């Protein structure tokens, strides 16, 4: 259904300016279409677009893992990630929103730990675009448990400087997550 800025203003109890800014941002990001003097409409879901975003995400994260494995000293970021992901089963979070946020942080942290700000910025932009569907990955308890296991294995491989193994684990992890979504 088409809707107007006024419809959103009313339902959200917000002023027109931030609503208009949000609608134009959603249009720029490809989620909405604007029709001159006819309102707004949500665009149909574009599976190919999200496949492309996942492809770019994988390239960036694999490059990040290769860099992390080549570093002389392990990044303190990796040690902090261990404290979150390499924990006993009883200490693992089960709240889907919390695990989703931690998962997103894990992947962004891997890229940020390389020290390449531009790479991290690009990765974060992609992460923001796919966040809406990535959260679907944590609707099943089995995916939460698998995420803890897979992140732990990836971290271990990176810290042992097993670059090829770390990249294989990461690629498989992202692919399984994408399939679940």
C-alpha cells in the first residue's frame, strides 16, 4: 500500500522533518520508492541485491582474516572477542537480540582489528544494509549454539595464525548463516 509522510507522522507521533529525512534515507538505501504527489511504497524484497551484499561482505572479512593472521602480535580486539565467544555452554547468552548484536560486533571487530579504517567503514555500511535480514539467523536456538562454536573456531585459527583454515571457517560460517536467513 502507498502511504504519505503524514501517515507516518501520525502513527509515529513524530514531526514531519525527521520523518521525511528517514523516508528519503530508506529510499536511498533501496527500501522505498517515492511517487511524485502519490506518496511512498515499500519496494519488493530483492534477493539478488542481498546476495551481492553478502558477496562483498565475505571478500572484506576474508581479507581481514588474512591480515590478522599475518600480524606479528595478536590484536587486543581478538582477545576481547575470546572472552565473549569462547565461553562454557552455561555462560552463553540465549537472548536472540543480544546474540544478534554480539554477532554483528564480532564480524565488524574482525575487520576493525586490521587497522584499515576504510575497509572497516565499507564493511559497516554493508552490515547496516543486511542487518534487517541477518537478525533472522537467530530465530533458532541451534543457530545461536552454532554461532558460538563457529566464532570460537575462527578465533582459535586466527590466533594460531592458520590463515587458510580461518578463512575456510569464516566463509563456511557466513554461508551457513546466509542459508539460514
